[in-house]
């Protein structure tokens, strides 16, 4: 199947710094990518929908200025957690929409903010 | 609004036992898709199956089988002769037509953690 890769898979940062997570579709072009956040023992919550060449659509309650999403090309979307705080520590997962409509998920990125 | 309920938070079975993971969904849409994903300890989500709302045929894939019943809004997942490698969190998800840019938004259940004991 299609492959979606996230980088980094694990990142630790100090409070107040910004962290960028990349999501790449390796063997297909994805006009739409999605960013999810997963808290421990909880389900995945959609944060935003990222469309190539346009602004991301954020879900209610997600701070746009906090979680910057850029989808500059058909194979890359980035999520930047700005001025990260410990409460931002979480597992972030991206997914990309294949041309058949299926979603393929990245491996996830675990963020720990000290 | 859509909702997916996985009432079983954690299940433990002994290897070779059969186990069924329950999934109940809510939607007002008549067209929708249901999914099951597996999330092993490494964290990635692995696609297992997609079923559309017009296809109530049960499906079997190796040791995995799925029972879709629209009458009870359920889409249960059974693993036969479980193995240690089946230990993971399993998510049921629902997808409905969405008018916004995110036309393939998924609503996930909270997941069921399956532990298969050797």
C-alpha cells in the first residue's frame, strides 16, 4: 500500500521552543493531509485538514497560531508546534489521502515538552 | 454528529482463544464507511478493513472476520485463534460525507487495548 512517513518519530524539547513535524507521502501525491493528536489512552482527535496550496482548516478548539500547518507541496505537510508547553506533549499522527480516497497514516511523532 | 463507541477499554485473552471487539456507531447519514485500524505499541496505525454502508456482507480475512449489522449499528471485529502479535490497540472509525475541505474526516472510537497472553 501507499506509504506515509513522519519525521521525527520522537522529539524532546524545552518549554517555549518550537517544534516542526513533517509528514510525507512517499510514493503518491496527496492533495489532502490530516493531522491528529492522540492523548494517552484516548482516541485520535482530528486537529486540522491540510490542503496543498491553501490554508489549513482547523477543528473547533484547536489554536491556529499554536499549531501551524503548511502544505507546500503535494507530498509534504508540516505541523509546527509553536512555543511548546508541557501540555502540548502528545502523540501526533498525520494521514494522507490516496487517489482512491483511502487514508494512509504516518508512524506518528511523540512530542515531549519539558 | 457522528459517534463511535468501543465499550471495551481493555481485553486480555490467552493465546489461541477467539476474541471479539465491539464497535457501535451513530450517524444520521445513510451513506458512510466503517473502518478498523490496528495500532501496535510502535504507534503507527495499520489499516485493516473498510466497509461501506450498503454492503452488509460479513468479511473474513485469514484469522480476522468482521460482522456488520446495520440494524444494531454495529461493526464487530473477531480474531480467531489469537496470537501474541495481535496485541495492540484496535480502533473502529466512521467516515461520512463532509461538506468542508476535510471530506475524508474520520471519527474514531476510543480504542480497545487487546493483550494476548502466551
